[in-house]
């Protein structure tokens, strides 16, 4: 069982065991869109997120929490998430 809850979260998101920081960084770097999509869904489901700005703030907080596991891919995750949020805003 994974001791760090963030590794458990990322393992669930990436649908495979990510038992080390390095494994998590590799997964995020290989496909940052998966994490961006997961954060988009989390933000959309949150009662505290009521605007695009609030969704970005929510995602920034989650990315800060996951920083040891996102490495250099954090910027790309945020960019992809922002694209999803803008598309959502254009139809809302």
C-alpha cells in the first residue's frame, strides 16, 4: 500500500501503481493531459468553484500540493487545464 496519499491519488488518476516520486514524475511528464483532465473534473465537481478564476486557483492549489510529483510538467498541466476551462467557459 502506498504511504503517501498524493501517490495514491496519482495512481488512481493514471490507473496504475505509482510507488515513487520518480515514477509519478515520469507518468505526469509522459501525459500531462491526464492530470489536467482530472483536475478539470475535480474543479467542475467542487461546490467552491464558481468561476474560471476560482477553477484556476483550485488547480494551482492542487498543483502546489502535487509539486514533488509533477516536476517540470506542472506548467504544461496548467496550460492544458486552462485550455479546458476556456472551452468550458465558451459553452457555459
